[in-house]
C-alpha cells in the first residue's frame, strides 16, 4: 500500500487513468466490431458508414496511446481494403 503522499496521489491517478483507458479501448474495439459485422453481412454502404464513424475513434485511441499509432493505421487500412474488395 502507498505510504507517501506522492505515492497515494499516483495510486489515485492510476485508478482514474485505467478507467479512462479501458473505456477508450472498449470504444475502439466496439467501432471496429461494427465495421466487421457490416462487412460480414455484405452491406458495403453500411460498412463504409461504420468505417467513417470508426476511423476517428481509432485515431483518438492512437493519440491517447491506448493502441499504437502504427497499429491504428494498419487497422484502418485493412478495414478499408476489405470494404473495397467487396465490390
């Protein structure tokens, strides 16, 4: 258990930050899942709309270091390629 003032403060900050990060990660995963479900259903228009909504979420996740920058770029790129291949 934290025994210094600074250590107690860091413990509080870590708890808050963990909650924020898990919420962000969940939003990123949920938005990606919506795109993948639309792709699986074969609905190109819905998949494009879901990707447009998911892309800012993924980029926000990368900006806040919830996922790596290159991983975010790769996710967007691969989702976009899968949607284009639906033609």
